[in-house]
C-alpha cells in the first residue's frame, strides 16, 4: 500500500507543478503590451528581445538531461525554481526602471529556468505513468493548460486594475 500512496502523492504533486508552471509562465506573458510600454520599445523590438528567452531555453534544454542525471530531479527543480524567482525579479526590475538590458537578462534566465523545470517534471510524469500502468501524461499537460488559463486571468485582472507589471511579477 505504501508504494501506491507514494505514486498517488507523486502524481498529485506533479499535477500541481504542471499547473503552477502554466500559471507563472502565462500570467506575465499576457502583459506583453504593458512590458513593451514600460521598456519604451516597439512590438518588433520586444519580439527581438524575447528571443533572448528562447535562446536561454535552448541553451538549458540541451544540458538539462545531464543536470538531472547528475543532481536528480528534485534538486534540479529546486534550483530551477530559485532561478525562476531571480529571473522574474529581474524582469520586474527591468520593466520598473525601463531597462531593456536588465529585462533581457531576466528573460534569458526565465528561459533557462523554464527548460530546467520542464524536463524533470516531464521525466517524472513518465515515471509515474509507468507506475500507474496507463497513459496519464495528458492529465499533467491538461493541468498545465488549466494553469495557463488561470495565469491569463491573473494577468488580465492585474491589467484591468491598472497595476504595473513589475508589481504583478513581484
């Protein structure tokens, strides 16, 4: 019975992580017009700046498997969560002071932390799926989608309340 309880706990913990991943990622992305205005850039310039985040994700995704193998999923997720906190604080600071450079560093680190979170939670999802004995990865991705929808609502609520993006991020 203990093994089953462990699998159930792991399954629900992963559901929560997937949902949280969706909330955090989407809540600030819905505020891109506010970010563009705070940074004083055009939409095209903001698009170019955001490529820095994609480069960070690409940089991390190619090495995350080795990192997880060396340090384990839990340690990788804890480190990625701490890095994501730093990244979002830099994004907040960059938008608060209108600094493209600070924002870009935050976007890069956000991309790195996203990959560092994404790989281990999906690996763990596959392991739990094996223990359950049926396909449940779609449930985890549904939790992410529900979180993304909730994050969009959070971003919309902050925007409707005219709360600066930097305050929302903090």
